[in-house]
């Protein structure tokens, strides 16, 4: 058992130890980041989470998403491929998988996939638009699902405009009401993923997502709009993407998020340090040079392709070889080192953890967080 796995087990069994264990883990990662900058061969792949896009099919048409349209249209992973993946992940002691899409609830075998993950001892959670969550949550919960993360794109008409389907916000609210009536926060962890984009960088939008999350006893995770994901687009006339002139609005929102974190530390999943860094991630984009910890990740596409991360470093395809033949090969470790050194498009995936694990960035944004909270 690795130190990380042991710490995770202790934190789960004794929740009061979690903050100290997490702080110790981050400190050890900052040390590794420093040493890796001097001796890159110290950086090796060590997969802690696999994101599996089990289907490219979706029942929405979000302005910022290409899944099922220009990206892998019609692609879907068969159950037997996913089951073998989970078997290999369990054998390699990978702690967690995320079922993703497209819309994963549209996959006919999604409950069986959760059952397999639970049976094999691999932690499983799901990212969903939740439109039909209430219709499937009883079976999914019985299969072992205990966490879902849900995209949030504004209230009412703003949500419907973004997803390009009328009446969908009303259906989302109904689905979450029904889901919470069946399973309370101690039985099902709900996380609301707030997309911080040019159109949502307002205090009003932040307050709306806060009220929405509190209504459904959920936490809030902040996703800064992407600029390099292959399945993301920036909306009509790039209206989702930040521009230099947006700096005052971004600074105001970040300050508000930091004060929200002070008022309710458990509401936002990110630390003060990570929140303070989001201003630069939004405005500097690929100019941000923070070592990437994608060595902890794997991404599996609905067509079976396996990559180190969401953007690049292809490693194989599950229709041609099993995950066990891809994990921890020389190519896997080389991709981990290339990601760490940013020999890639330099996205902002895992932005929060990257800042937490990089000494200079951690110190810089810790100071900025303190200054912004005093403004």
C-alpha cells in the first residue's frame, strides 16, 4: 500500500485527520515538484484517477461543448471494455474513476459499470447534466454511487440559452428536488460545477450559484472556461473566453469567491490559494507556466482511446490492448515527464492542484489570496 493510499484510508476512517493529511500530501508534492525541476527523471506516472467518457451521446447541445457533434460522434464504450478497464485499474490499485460523457446516464449499462467498480473496490463518481438523474439514482445508489458532479451554467433562461434546449433548467431543478427527496447529503454527495466564463464573471452569477448549491445541500467547484480542450469551443464570437479588458470583472469575482470561502469554508471545494490563482488562469491562459501533475491522471475517450490527460499524450486504445498493457510503460512515464515540463498545449486542467503542488506558485497565490481578501 502506498503512502497516499494509506493516508486516504485513514482520512476516510477518521475524518478529523483529513486536513492535516491533505496538507502533508501537498507539501510532499511541492518537494517533488522542486526536485523534478532539477532531475526530471524523478517524475513518473502514478495514476490516481481515470476519467472515462463512456459515451459521446448527449441530450443537450451546450455552447461550449463538441461532444457527440464534432467530437467522437456516435462513439460509445461497450460494457465489456469498461469492465476490463476497471479490473486492470483495481489490480493496479488506482483509487478512483470518474464516469463522464457526453451524458453518462444515457449509456444503457451505466448501472452495471458502477456495480463493477464497487465490486472491484475502485471508487466511482459521475459527472452528469442530471436531467434524468432522478429516474436512475435509486439503481445507481444501490450499485454504490455516492457522488455526482453537475454542470451549472446560470439560472433559468441563461441556463437554457447555454445548453440550447428550452425548459432544461426547470427539468434540472425538478430532477435535483426528486433526487434530494430520496437521498440526503449524508447519502449522496452533490457537487455543482460552476463554469466561470466571460458571461458569468459577475457577483450576481456567483450569488445565484451559491443559492442554487445551498438549496440542494451541495458544494461548489469552480471551472474556469477552457482554451485548449479538443472537445471545447468558445461560443459564438468567442463570447465565453476571457479578454484582457475583463480583468476588473475577474478580480471582483475572485475577491467575492474568497470572501465566500471565509464565510463558509466547506461550500467551495477549492482552497483560498487555488481561488486566488484563477484570475491569472483566466486571463494569462497558456502563458501560465505551472508544472502539470497529469502523471496522476488518465483519460479514456468514448472511442477507446487512452491519453495521459484531457488534451494530449496518446498512449493506446482499449479496443486494441488492455489498460494493464498501457499503465506504467516507458511511454507512460515519458508522457508524465513531458506533461510536468509543459511540453504540450499547456491547458489549465487540474489548475487548483497544480498551484497547490508547486512551491513558487503556492507562495505567490497564498500572498495574493490574503491581499485580495483585505481589499
